[in-house]
C-alpha cells in the first residue's frame, strides 16, 4: 500500500562529514531565491522527525541525496512567510545528511525550510519542507486516518506513519477499529482480547491498534478513537442496552430507526436517543473502558445526518442536535479528552459549534454541497458558528463513482483543485491514510495514488503548514476585489472557465487567492467520474487589485511552483488600483499585500 518512494532505505547510509554552522544574521549571506536554481535535481527528499513541535523543541531534519557525494555544500534558509529568520551552512558526504534547528519559541507559527545544494556559490538544486510549531494540534488540525488493524509487522506500521508524518498529519482517526459499537473493546475477563472482528468481519489485532497509537505519539500526532454517538448492534440487549433508550420512526415506538448494512456484515446498526441519560451513561462508561486500556487522545464522534422525524419510547419528538450537545457535555465531564464530531452534510453544526465541547469542526460533505463554492461556504459557515474560534476539517471523498473501478488511479487534477479550494478557504481535508479516501467506507482502496499526485500533495501540505498563519489563523473576509484581462478572466464567484479570486485579511494585511478554473470541465468538487482536466500553466498573468490602502510590498506564493517558496512582486499603484503580474498560475496562487 505504501509507495516505494517512502520506504526507508535498507542499505547503511554513512555520513562522512556533517558540519553545521549557524549564520548569525541573514545579512552575512546573500539570500537565495528558489526560482534561480539552475542545476539538475540531485536531492531526493527531505523529512522531519515530527509532524509538529512544541515551542522550544528541537527540529531534526534528514536530507536524502540521489547519489553518493564526496563534499556537498548545503545551505538552509528558514522562513516565516516572506521573512528569512535564520540561515545554516552544512557540509555533507555520502547519501544522507542530518542536522537540527531550534525554531523561535513563539507558539502557533508555521515555517518553511528552503534547502539549497550549492556549487561554487551557486544554487544547483532546491527542496522545501515545512515546520509547525504549535503546542495545541487543534489550532491547525491536519487530520488523517487509519482503517486496517489486522496483525501487522512493526516495519509495515512504521512505514505508514512515516508517510503521514511527511504530510505533517497531526491527528489520526482510527476508523472502525472497535469490536461492537456498544462494546468498543472486546474483553477477556479483565484484560483486552488479543483480537476480534470489526463490523465488516475484518480481523482486528489489539497489538496493532496499540502499536499504531504508540507510533503516532512518537511523531507528536494525536490518536482519535472512532465511534458512533448513538449506534449499537442488533444484539445490544445482551450487553445491557435497553430498547426503551431507542430512537423510533413513529411515536408509538413500534419501529426502531436503524442504519442498514450489507448482509455479509456482522449487523445492521440500531439507533438510540443521544439525549437519553441512561444511554449516555452506558456508552460513555464503555468508552471509559477503551481509554483505560488504550492511550487514545480523544473521541471522534460520528452521526448519520438528518434522519427525519424521530421519537423516543415515550412518544416525544427528539431533536437530534440538542441530544448531541447533551451527550457531548456528559462525555466531557466523564472523560476530559479531545472531542470532534462529524456534522454529516452540515447537519447539526449550527447548534453544535457554539454549544458543544468540540476542539475543531468536522463536516462530511455530501450531495447537498456539490460545487467548489460550497466547500468555501461550509468553512465560512463554521467560522461564523464558532465565532472564528474553531478551524474546520472536511471529509470530502474524491472520484466517488470512479472509485467503483478496481486498479485505476485517482485523477490528480480533481484532487488538487479540491485541496486548493479547501486550503485557500481556511480548512483542511481528511483524505490521507493508508490510501486516499474515495468512499465513506475508509478501507476502500479501489483507486491507487499516482506518483505525481503523491509528490504534488507533499507540496500542498508543506504549503498548508508554512502559510498556516495567513490561511487559517483567525482570518476574516476582505472587501478587496480583483479584475483580470480578456486573456484571463477573473470572477468573485467560482465560475467555470474563469479564475476564482477571493480575499481575506488579518492584522492589516490582505491575502488574495487565485484558483484556476479556466480549463475545468466540471465544477463538482468530488470529480466523481475522474474527468477533471489539468489546467494549462499560465505565465505573467496581469491582474488589477482594487484597494484603498497604500501598499508597501506584495508577496506571491503557490504550492505549484518553487516548492512553495515566496517571491516578492513589483507593482504599480494608482487611483486605488494595484497592477501586478502573477509569475505563474496553474491550480492555486496567493498574494499577501502589506500596507504602509
């Protein structure tokens, strides 16, 4: 399942020389520009030892070279946005180079390490990697998943988590690891069983679940235990669940609501009233047993969307969103852990976001929000519901119908355009685990990841981290508008055949985004049939920005160019208009406008 590109090299790699010299002050060395690199690629990949770092924590880097070198000069520039804050010069021999960096101790900041391979003072090759310094992972959640828990070797598990670490995934949802919804962990007497079957009758090994949690923690990621808020097997009464706690489709309590599943699965899921205090006490105590035996960090709480009219056993109408909040408050009192709850199709989010003890907001996007513009609308809604206090993760399944076909690949342009919209809007995308998600059933692996998509996603996640402070750190809508030309038309709405531009602001600066739908064949974000086309690269795109402030400088950056390194743009300002040229535009560009 894991591409060979990400496997650790088995041969012994020896560093013959590794000398680190900290350059005190950037003025002592000429700053390097990524766009001026002229040589052939000789650097293979770069990694950090954690997905995020606490303030004051040391960052450990490893650079892998494509060939054995005898005396390589490497320069590293550390940036926060456009500002270079430190430089290091390194000497390496062999095929691998290790070094360390101590970032500033300020909390909640994103950085970019620009790595240049030098020859006679000229940059020959260039790689980037981002660094997140945040004490609380929920400030900038980058959520991944795991869905396979059969007996596995330590090396197999380690390679999967190592890959997620390269994408800076800082929280992992453990999907369908549990025995039964009403009895998440199977017990033998007073100890966890060694193994059990999940709801799809797939094998689960306790040592795999525990081993994954330990590996996740080693990379400073958080492990989230998945379970429904109101589900149980058909045999739940044998485990002490009472039918009178149920949710019913009629006020006479004759027809209990249920979620049907395939016939060869263990059970359909019977539904229970989340506001019923007896059900709350029952399930929360079962979850407490989970946390007693497995060091999960939180609970990923699931629901099933709008169920229509429902009643309890007393014939009273049940309002599910209010029940969800009641349940979550009771759970928080009993288990003081992280809580994330799925708002399926945004169901209940307006009530949960301001009232429930949630650490970030999570929406599973369905047919009610089919267009690219709807992704931004959800993220903007969630910011409003939480008074701009909670960030958003979207579960948005790519190439959905295409995913019915075995042994074909994800459509790279479809995935990247959707990520561009989500990231530019201030959210992140639940998509990365053992595979990429194409279905709501996470173990599905019909679609494979093409090598070019894997590589480009690395740039996108580096970009998400390096620029997190101008993407998802308390951003608000800006009134800045943009005009294009006859050659490249720009629209304030997501229109097919045009570039979509919108702006946000913070601390007196405007962030303007450009998402390229010029060549799009569909405006449905899930690119269900896998038909979205790769946009043609456009160069020197002339745009006019309407703004009343006096501009000091403009920074350009894109995950599609120079590994995300920033470029300062020249501009002309006259009569409330700024004229600039975007150096290149493929999927997504941004500019940051700073004022005097």
